[in-house]
């Protein structure tokens, strides 16, 4: 805070401080170097890499089939969509036809995963802002999704649930009923979150007009997913470049207007409803048939390269894979992590805001450091 | 840059190994339009034909690095999208090669005009690639004079189309940064610098992205050892490799 007549005793200095890497609100091991003028942030320099495990390098020395479980470890709260992006990339590179039933199962799983990921985001974001109840509510419903995943594939966090060419297992009997029951429960719970947050005066004060980014800026800086849509850009990979069975689903893409933290909250909240809508359509319209396509015993795609993107809960998750045609491992395996590209916008978002808003803004871009650092 | 000498010292041996058919700058001669069993629909054209095994020359050692990406030429009957022809006519001489594979179009431009081509693709009506999806690199150590491929995946949020732009770089070559074209390139270029050692001129802040600031070497290069860690590995990967080799030999005696 600048005063008109600064007294020597109380003059202000710029202060450079570290936030993280062990700060609880950085959702992992993110370190921010903040340059402060009092409480106001002048500049921010994120330092990442604390969770770098070299997944790209590792994948270049593993079989194509072994990489699926490495992708689990990137965005570990949305493992199913990571699997989906990877297997679809290899299927595209290899021109493998995936049976329609498998594509429907994938659609259901990826939307369940989106709900689970958004629930965790909602809870932690609200908890960062002091509304601890929402965290408990969010984890309560996320538990139901994890139960569904556990029943489908046996795991609760890192699912390893997709294979190149299809699905490893069919849905267990009665699972579809449970999924529909979960949809009903989730839909009933959504008003509870809204009641706690949407017109909560403290929440609105903390989020409205915080971290505004215009549509042009958001595109230029490479934002993706809900933060990009909250700035009013109609961009959803599910609509633009349909994959799995999304071309057969009917759903809307919620858009924000102002591009602030509050809009990003509203967009994600509406995405819950759209995801539930997709899950219902997919469960009710799931066709009979095989779940595994014709896949060679040895996965060895012809020489070539491809980039394939899907809409992960955090945004556009892309894989760029180069095959040399001779080896059973990719020659180059590159992940375009949505969290990494969204985090890049953080310095732009926090400039001029208070230190407490940095916490809100880390929450609103919804990063997972396992994916940022790979 | 203190790490520069080491990869440079390493390079002669890696560029010495490749087979005589090394003039690999031109990708995989069989550019003769692949025999297309079902001519017609783009869908059929996007089905890749497993390549006839690379020209003869049985490799003595199985781990011979491939000389470069195939960069398949598009089938003759496939219409070339307008943004590719616009770039070819708008920037005469910049486009080296156009490639098509499993539905993806790739334009290979000269490294010096990489940023220029990107600016053109962003600003020209009909292209409008305003969104940088991804920027990365691929290391082809066997391709002696142009070791790296710089690969940018572009998307147009208005016209909803995709294209990939590639440039071939020599080991010590500096490429103009595209941070001025898309600010999104900032961290992506830092990561390429960190992982491959490619330097970008005009980048506002070219530091390591994921590895510690005092790390030696560039991990995504193909000649970088996979195993680790260790003090020596951190300080000098090549010395570490030699030390390990010596230990293995001493063990077998």
C-alpha cells in the first residue's frame, strides 16, 4: 500500500518470498516465488519439477502396453482419462478399430472420472477459501465414484483400465443400475454445493473479479479446459474432435462470460450436470457386442507419428507419439499436460491481487502436480 | 552454458555409427506414392500401410537408431488443405516438405523461418492457427547434420482445424523463439531447452523447466543414460556411463 507521504519508519519495500513447495494450498509440490508490495503481488514465478519422474523418457523404454499404467501416474486423480488419451493415440497410429460397446464404456468411465475430478477440485478449492464443509461433501460423493471404479476394474485411484484396442473387462452385471443410481444421487447433491457457495457472500467476495482473463489472452497463453471456456471460448475437444462415443452423445458446453474465478466455478458446476447427462445417455444406449477389437499380439505400429488430444477434466490432454516401425516401444512419447499449460497462465492471473487470492487462483486452475511435472 | 561441450564431444561417436545410407535429411526415399489398394475416400487414405521394411542393409547391432522420421508424402488423390497451400504460396521457399499420416497434416519448414511460418499460419485468413497446443522436439541422433525435429501442434479455435509444423535443427543451431507469436510457447520452449538442449533466440527467460537449475545434460536426448541417479551422473552423464561400463567389465572378469 502506497501512502502519499511515506514516513521513513513505515516505508514499504518490495519483498520476495517463497510460497511452497510445502505449502498446503499449492495442491502438491509447487513453489511460487512471489514478489510482493505489502499484500499485493507484483510478480510471480512458478518453480516446478519437484515431482518429475521422467515419464516420457521412461515410456520410450517400455512396451506400448506397459505405458498405460505409467499414464495413470500423471494426473492421478483422473487416471481413466489419461488411459483413454493414450490408448486412443496408439489406436489412431495403428488404425485399430475399437468396438462400439468399448467406446461407450470408455465414455462412461471418462465422464465418471470427470465428475470425480471436479468433486475433488470443488472440495479443495472451497477449502482453500475457508469453506471446509464443501470438502467433506465433495469427498463424500467422490467416494461413490471410486466405488464404481473399484467394482469395474478393482482399483480406486490408478485404474489401468483401458487397453489398446478396447476394454479389458466388460461391465459387471448390475453395474449400470448403480451408475444410474449414482447419477441421481449426484444430481440431488449439486444444489447442496450451490446453496453453500454460489450465493455465499464470502465466496463471492473471494472469487468475483479475481483473476480475470479475456478470451484472446486465454487462447494466446494456452489455457485449456474449463478455464478457457470460462473466458467465453467455445472449445471442447469432445465437440470439436470427437473421440470415444462423444459424437453420439447430446450435451452442451457451458461457457463463462467474465473469465474470473467465479465463472470458472460456475462452468465446472455446470459440467457436473452435463457429465451426468452424458453418463445417462451412454448407460442407457450402450450397445451389445464385443469389447475388444482386432489387435495384433505384438503392438508395433508402422513408422509414423501422430498427435491426439482428448478433453481431460483439466483440459486438452494431448499425446504425441512417434513410432519407428521396428521397435515395440515408442521412439518418442510426448504428453501435452493440460495442468502444465494452465499453470503457465498463473503469473498473468495473480498480478495485482492479494496473497490470499493466489491461493484461490491456484485452486481455480485446477492443477495436479503429478501431471505438471510428469 | 557449461553443459554444451559434453554433448558436442559425444556427437562425433553417435554420428559416426550410422549406416552408409546416411544422407537421411531427405526422409526415407520410398516417397514414391504408396500403392493405394483402395483409391479414393480420405478415410481409406488414412489407413496406414505397414511400411515395407527399410531398405535392405541388415543391421549388425539391433539397437541402431533409426535415421529419421518417415514423413510420408500424402497420397496423390488426397486434396491438400487450403492452409498448407496458403503457406506454400505465401512463404515461397520456406516449406521443405508436406506430409500426411493417419489423418494428420505436417508441414516441414526451414528452421530459420520457423517463427515466420508460425506467424503466417496464425495471421492469415483461412489458417488462423491461434492456439498452440504443443511444442516439443524429437531427437534423431543418427541423422548426422540435422539432429533435432522441432514439432509444433497448432489448432485454430475459429476454423477448428489442426496442423503440425516441423523444423529440422542441427545440434548447435539456434531457432527463433515463437513466444512472440503465442505466449503459450514460453514454458514449452523452456522444456524443450531443458530436455533437448535446443536454444531459442529471443526467448525472454530461457531456463531449465523441470530439471534442477544445476543439472548437467539434457535427459530426453537419445544418448542420455536411462539409469541413475548418482552424483557423477548428475555432474557428467558421459563419465558416469564410462564408469559403469568399467564396473561391468571388472565384474565379468
